[in-house]
C-alpha cells in the first residue's frame, strides 16, 4: 500500500475530526520520520511537544519493553512497584511534594479544576458550588466538555453546549485584568505560560510573576498548564521558571512519556494535593506500572541529556536564523527555547500552504491559528540539522 491507499482508508472509515498533512508516517528515529513511500522528513512538530526526547528514544523504549514483560496494569485497587518511584523522582526533579498521575493532558486539567474547587471549599471556605476559576482568552487546555466550557475558540464550542459554569475569562497577558476579576469566590487562576495552540503567544515580561503575586495576596491558587511548554521545551524544565515563578499547581503531560504512552500528572504540595480523599478522584489506567516506568525513563532522559540546555541554546540560534530570513510574508518570529512561531501577514493567505510546501522540502511543521507556522523539533536536534533545514525554510517563506 502507498500513501494514497492509506489516506483513502482513513477518509472512508475514520471520523474527520483532524485535517492532517497528507504524509503517512511508517517509522521514526530521533528528529527524523519516514513515510510509507520511503521519504525522510525532519519533524518540526514533535507530536505537539510529546516527543521532546526524540522519536523512539532507546532508553525509554527499553523501559517500556522491560516493564511490558512484567506487568502493565494493576489498577489503583492494588499497589505496584513503579508508581512510588515515579512519585519520588517527580518530586526530586520538580520540587513539588506530591503528584497525581493521569493519562491525557485534558484529564490532568480536569483533575486540577476539581482540586482547585475542593481547595476553595475546604480551605478558603468559599460557599459550596460557588467557586470560580479565572482563565485567559485564547487558551487551549484540552477538548472535554468542561475544558471547552472555558475556551474562547468558537470552533471548539459552538455545537457542544450546554457548558460547565464557574469560569471567568480575562485578556491574556493582562495581570491587572486578573486582579480586577478576583472575588471572594475565586479559587484559582489557570494559565499557559506561553499559549502554544493560540499561536505561540508569549506574554509581556513580568506577567507571570505579577500574576503569582496577585494570587498570593488574594489567597487564590496559581495553576500553570505546562503540558506543552513544560519538561524542557522552552529552555528550562518549566516555562514559568523563566520568571522565577513556582505555581501552586503545575500540570504536565505530553513529554512526560517521551511519546510512548499517554501519561500526565498534576503537581502540587501536600497542603493542596493532599486534600483528595480515597474515592474522590481516580482513573483505571492513571499511575499504571507501564506508564510509571515509561515516565521515569522519560524524566531521566530530560535530565541526563541536558535537554533544557540544548533547547535554550539551539532555540536561540534557530529563532535568530528565522528572524533574519527576508520574506514578504512574515509578520513576526517569536518563541522561547525550541517553541517557535512564525506569524504570517494576512495577505500570505494562511499558513497551511506554507506547511504543505515545507513538506515537499522534507520538513514537517503544522499551522496553528491559521496564520502561524510552529517550529518545535525534538530537543535532541543539533545545529547541523537546523542548518540543513534553513535553506528549505527560506525558499518556502519566499514563495509566491
């Protein structure tokens, strides 16, 4: 079977809830992927930052295979010998006292929402079922009904109401708007330190620090969704660390498994995460031994291979080179670490055609918010590979 055959099957039998580029990937290694027709591509998406460690990293693969031979699932009805070690290693690496593992990022966001509400009722003494969470316009936190309830993207919401109440929306990057929105019922403020799906939107300098101070002053939890920005993507373990901020709750996922398995987690200290009691929240697969073994190996790779430092250094180089490309189509190049967005001018007629042209050059990137090309390769990339890609990117950004 060739590319057209696979695409035909997918279009016939699969729900059309995505619009992927017409490349059918068969295998991958490091920063490279290969299609069913034998063509090689540089992956500049990293599965939305899930494969920060590179595709099929051998150390994570070994952990997956070895654990799969032993036991894959016990449910949380019983204990297993991998989860306690993951708890300990997450705490040592992140500085948080506790963690709660889930599967998808959206599940972890839902967990954080429940946690903030319980904290509001038990600790802050907000009247029951009156808690509010402040969020930012342009956010992307997942696709469940509760999560899309606080999305401002019409395409995520229009046909899926009624929505979950209890969320207040303010402008992203405006700390004063957050302060004005806080009431006695405010449980938490939840933000992405960089809005990745929103177009790689970076808030003004000092924004996160000011938000953290506002939350502290008003007895409100500050919760950071670091599912895409965390685990070394932006040049530090967490994007909030660029401003020296330690949120009360940090949500992680994606690269927590290096792309091998769905693993996410909510991180917080005992005063917050210790509020959950047995039976109040859970997941059949959350914290299973296979997931825990994979996550442990994934964290080890981030630490041992200095992926945050590589992201910082090569991200600066990549962004500098992109910024120097003379193009009639480019409005702005922005980013942090190896999370980079190239925003195109309205007259460029959208980013999709540029991503399709990059595909022809052997570079896989994906448009976001119609007019932004996102460049986010695995963090194991080297300077030579970036230099290989730059001529093709220059050609595409200068096409008619």
